[in-house]
């Protein structure tokens, strides 16, 4: 069974560190019986309205790097182009989640969120992907859509407000791991909270996998 992540290098991001994280991500998912697939910008051309979608989503405000935020939105179009599936951030380490468990959990659902912060690990079939893309496209900015005093939305904040789909939280942040954890999300903030260097996330990921 495929598991997907999305990677597109963005200037000013540490490409070496990102590729090291992807290597650990890939190894951890392969070990549990998955077939890791790395999606990128080239896949978007299989999505019929990718240029129109890019233009539309570029208008959503962000306090972060706009290119980064746009990539977070467009990865769902890439997943749709693949027919849907399980999409994770490449800093998500599989510590015990198998394809068989996944098949049982997603049965009968178009969208399943595996993390309380919604975007690190999500399953969406083709219909679910299109629902998510429409949710982004139709989103209208709210007065409280702000971060650091600037207007801001992201795929994560929109997911949190709209909350589409079923929830089955087995992916926890690295500083919130519990007995139910099957996938560890080594987010920048969670690694920092544990006292490790966020710039060396791949080493923390490898320790968890090993």
C-alpha cells in the first residue's frame, strides 16, 4: 500500500536537512510494510485545473513564506491526481502503523485525520481530496485569521475550523507521545520542546525509528 509525502524545495529552506528527514521517513514506513512515494510539483500537471487553483490559493494571506504555504495547499491536488491515499508530512516517523490497520480504519470514510492538528497525517480518497481542495478554494477570510499581528491562514488552520471527515488520532507530536501512538510527528516545535535542535530533526527522527 502506498503512503505519500510531498516535497518541493523552497529557497532559504535547508534542502540537505529536508532530504535527510525524507530518508528517515521513507525507511520507517518501508519497515512497517508500506510503499513510500514522494510527490512533487510535476504531479500537479495531472490535475486538470492546477494553474487556476494555484492562482486562487495564492490570494490567501499568510504570515509565513507564501511559496511554502502554497505548497501545503497544492499537495492535496497532487494527492487527488494520484487517486487519493494516505498523505503525511515527511517528519512523521512510523513506529507501528501497518497497511492492514489502515485498511480497517479508513473503511467507509472519504477523509480520516490521524492527528489533532489535522494536516501532518491524513487519508483522503479521490472524492475526499476534491472536498478538501474545494474547502480551501471556497474559504473566506475571518476576522480572527491572524498570526503575529498579520492576516494568516494555512491548510492546517482551515482544517481546524472546518474539521471535515472522521478522526482517529494515532499520530502524536514528539512531545505528546502516549500508548496509542503509532506515528510520531517530529514537528519543529515538538522537537524544540524536548530540548533537541530543530535544525537536526532527522537525527531525532532516526532515534525514534531505531
